[in-house]
C-alpha cells in the first residue's frame, strides 16, 4: 500500500511538471486545468505546410467536364461556381486574386476605406488608430480566372524594430465571380497607454494553399490618443 501511494505521488508530480512546461495549459482559480488555443502558427507548422505535395492544378473547364454524368457532383459544382462561363474564364488573363481595398470598421467612428495601391506600397502614414478602441478589418477581394483554394491573410507588425504582433487568418476558398467578395476579420482592440502610442510598421500578405502570393504590402500606421480629425 505504501509503495502504491508513493507511485501515485510520483505520477501526480510528473503531471504537474508536464503542465508547468506546456504553455498552452492553464489553471483556473479552483485548480482545474484547461488547454488554451495557440494564437500563432509555429515555424514547424509553416515548414510542414511547405513540404506538403499538392496534386496538379485543374482548370475550371476540367472541373466542369470531370464526372459530368454524376448528378450530385454536377449540382455541387454549379453551387460552387455559380454561373461561371468556362470558356470566358479560360481566356481571361487577369490575376486570380486582386485585393481591392481595406476598410477599418469601428463603432466609435465612420468607416475608413483605404484603396490598395496598384503594384506599390502606400506612401507615408497609411492610417491612424485610436488607443484602446475596438475595431475590425474588412477586405474587398476580386477573384478572376480560376478557383482560389485556401486563401490566407498573414500580417506581421513591428514597433521600433521589435515584432509585436503576428496574425494568420484563413479566409477560405473562392470561385470566380463578377462582384467582389468581402471578408471581415475578427474584432480586435488596440493597445493603450503611453508606450503603445507611436508609429508601427507592418507587412501584409495574401497567399493560397500553393503558397502563391497575390499581394505583399508594406506600410506604416500610428496609434494615438484619439482618432485623427476627418
């Protein structure tokens, strides 16, 4: 009985040690253990994704022709692709994805609509946010020519040369259509306090499952005590 008690004591000690070393595990006020979701992808995740071998790219015309006698598949493809004309799409030479604009939405003020510059980075200060404010980003995305699989938004922010934030958000899979898509990011709150104010630099990228980059944009923004006057 004594040896069993010691074994349980050692097992409990090992469990506590493992939990202490695991950054995704936290205890509540009553000592219960809960696993917290990780906010950022690790370098191992990116390396694993880069090593995944994807199958050959299939055109929309081939998608429509393949298994065309299967009624359920045909209906599913029509739902995904809508009224896309395969012949017109095949001849269209526009980029698959074009990010048209970034809109900053906040309950404290009117929307800030920022067009994406063609083929260059925004010059000077791009926008200013109020400290401690709730906001979300909305992108307007035009998809042409082909289905875009697994479109992701990757954003990195620096202040005085130090990385202070990193975000990776899955936007989804999109088929070509005449009207742009809109995608809203989850709500965030800007940091506040004297040390949070000032200028930040950022890099945003939009990439798909093939790691094809449709936009990489570098810009600067400010966090200040109040919104700028309109």
